[in-house]
């Protein structure tokens, strides 16, 4: 999602002579169509890349380098600053800069002669994006995409911004002028630029540094969070905060969990109001199914038309959970249409789901499916990302279980198999981030492990294949080994030494459009501990929750996914154990009784047996007597029957 800021600050005084000077930068984050026509013959080394975003720039006049040692060595050898541009394939202003500036001979000449130009796909390398976005926002340069920064050869930023037009436009400085001034700064006042870069680098390192902390886990933290959401809630249109308005499914998931835990009807009404407003608004594609990236207004009416796999997978999940909690058939209908959209338009025939579709307003404003069929579909980013596909596995597995829809289960199983066959090294336990055209690349980040493991746990609770649970367990163990901070709790975004060129090692803290990998990993650990009895997972989860306790209280709206994990830890977890023949009618009847309820603090297991199906419900050390009657099981799950022995 584009983030918007209105200031860009020159610490190195390259706009005017005054170090305190500032100029206003209006970052418009609507996204639009990028060219789908065949590119001219490649003109730079990006033609060798697989990233759709990098390939889009392969014919630029700019002598782009991908992120890597060749570019860094060139900058060191020639003592030139690096011009780093970070974007993604469906970013409107990235394409505007490409057309206006990177195809401009004069600007390209300046870039090629005086800088080393590096282009990064933020979806392929979220670690690089996280580091430099944090630096840009911390320095007051603004945040959004494209993110354009000037770095020393040591990769530390000394100036930056977002979109620059080729020539000055209103209050926006022109890129050509900026390049001339930065080059002159580097030639005449290099020590100042390096000193500023050291200051920014030090502040960035401090921002990611976390001191160990601990404290009791408090239910009051959840109450504090609810009050913060109530203050930010828009009772007229649903959602939180002002425009532009993003769905932010993690917010709704927390509130749904909180309502179920406490019986708070207001929290559930906030979820329902928001879900209805989104499904009735322009952000929802009522012709083709699925949701657009965000609404430019507070009433959800005016969408930015880009569609992302990660958004739609998360939204399908929260609509399904809301259906369980409320039995409102409209939630089920929206979830079904969203999953059908993913299967129809985002699924790769050989397995896996593509990343995004572009914001083609002319296509999405057509009035019906027949009219749309006369036009080509919007351009697609067809790379396959492990973590995003893990979110899809979760949504499909929940859809299969909650809607009793076998084709969703088949799709979830096919996707999980694709990930294991193409993005996983079973010998080392390493998960890879990206697959495209037969190439897997980039060792996975914390979010890839967390989201994939969560998908496998959800899939296990739908098909009860023990291999799902075994793989989820191994992924979680590998994630603990590679990313977990044993000293303070919490998770790093990258494995130690994964990219030694990063100036800092980023951490997984706050949620954004995606829940933080640390929060999802913590929830995975709690669920796996309940399912497998692995006490190590429980200890790691409790340490992380204790570490985040103060931050959850201080800024709860930044941590809804971790708050959800806290609620799971504080509640009594129900372990629902069913035994019976997996495909037998009596077994399926018991499982349907479980699936029709919203049980955010429950785990489900199935033990295959040829005997008549039975179910027990255990809370702590107390377990019910086995029952083969769905109605009796329902009473147990609703707390309307004695626990038994």
C-alpha cells in the first residue's frame, strides 16, 4: 500500500543553502495501469532478472543494477553515490517516473555518469524496503513508493524522497535538478553528506535495537486496545482513521476475538459495520469478486483499483470468521466470491497464486462480466511469493471447512504442494521467498515462514493430514532458529547473515497491511503447542508476548495481531479431539458441528479409527466424556454442558 506524507527534508542542504530548509511534497498514492505491451530490446542488465518489476525497467536508458555486490563494488571503486529506487510492479508513480525520467536521455545520462543506479522490487526484498523506508520516514523525507534515496558507497542514506517529476512542478523539485545538486554536494561537501549518513544510520540502528523486557501478561491490555479502537472508529462508514482508508483485516480479527472473549457487543458491531461498508462500497468488486487495495475516501466509495493476493486472502478469512460468529449469510457470500476470484483470476495453472493485478480503471468500471470479457484482463504480477501463498492456503482451508466446499480444500492442498515442491529445501529446512519461471530465489524472510506455517496449521484443521502438521512444526522450528531473538523475545525480519550488505538487521514489530511476522509466529507457536504438546513453543510465545506488553498497551492499534495472540494465551484453550474414519458420515457430522462455530481459542485434531466417531473437548487438564452426538458436542463447545472428567 502506498503511504502518504507531505514533507521532504534536506538534511544535507542540497535544495537551498539553509540546513533547516524544507519543501512540501504531495505524494499521491493512487495506482494505475502499467504498460502490458511487449518491451523494446533490453538495454540494461535487468533483462537477466525474473522480478516483473525489474523486467519492466530492462529497457530504460538508465544503467540499472539489481541490488548486489556488483553495484556496491562499482560505487566503492568509482567513489560515486548510489541512487536507490524501490518500487513494485503495480505502483502507478513508479511507472510515471519511469516514463518521465528513466526514459529521459538527459536524466539517464546524469544517473549513469554520476551515480550507480540500483532498482529494488520491494515485494521480492521486503527487508531492503523496511530498512530504507524506516530511514526515510525517520529523517523526515517522507514515505511511499517509489522510494528514491541517495546512499554513500557504504549504503547509508544521506538524502531522499518519493516521487520526483523530471522538472520542478509546483512545490515539487525536479529530478534533473536534484541529480545535479546531489552530485555537486558529493563533489564539494562529501564530508557533510557522509556525516549526515552516519547520523541517519545511527538513528536507524537505534530504532531497531530492542532491550530485553518482561512483565506479566494482562487482560487489561486487551481492554485498553478496545478503547483505542472505539475512539478511532467511524460509526457512519465503518473503519478507523481518515482517508485514504485501508481494510486492515488484522484490526477486525482482533475485535472479533475480543468480542467473543468478553461478550462485548460493541466490538462485534464495529466489525460488522466495517465489513458491510466495505462489501457495499466501491472497494469491493461486485462484478468479479474480490477487493481493491484501498479507498481514497472515508466512505469506501472511490477505490484504487489494484488487487493484491495478500489483501484478498486476509479479507476472505475475516469474512469467514465473521460468518461463523454471526451466521450472517452475506459474509459467507462475500467470502465465497472473494475465494472464487482468487481461483479464477489469480491462480497459476500449475499451482500457486500470482501476487497482484494492476489498477486498470477502464476495466473495473465496466458494468458487468459480459462487458469485461470483451477486454483483456489487467496486467498481472505473476511471481509467486511463499508468504502470500501461505495466506491463500489459510483462506482456502477456512473456506473449505466453514463453507463445506471441497474445491477450496483441493486448491489449498494444491498450493501447499506447490510450495513444498518449488520453494522448500527439505534437506536444509530452508523456505525460499520467490518463484517465477522455474527459478526460486531469495531465502525466505520471517513472514514467509510465519504465513506458510499458519496456512499449514489451518490446512491440517481442514484435511487432518498429519504431514501438514509435521511441516508446519518444522517451519516453526526453523523460524525459531533463524529469526527468534533469544535475548529479548520477538523476531528479526531476516536470518542472521542473510544479507550482510543491509546496514541494520530489521525486526518484526508493528502490523501494517500485513500482520507482523512476529505476531503470526507467536500465534503459530501457541497453536502448535496446544496441538503437539511442544512446551518450547509455548515458552517462546510467552516471552515474546511479555516483551511486547508495554508496546501493546502504549500503541495498541499498531499491534492487533499480537493482541490476538495475547488473547489466545490468556484464554483457556479448547483442544477438540475427534476420532473416527475420516470420510465417514458420523465423523464429518462431528467436524461440521465444530466448523459452524467461531472458536478463536480452540485447536482441532482428528485421529483416524474404524470405530464409530467420538469427540472429546479438553480445557487444561479437564476433558469431557467422549460423545458421538453432534448436538451434545455443540453443547460442550458452547459451554452448556459439564466438562466431564
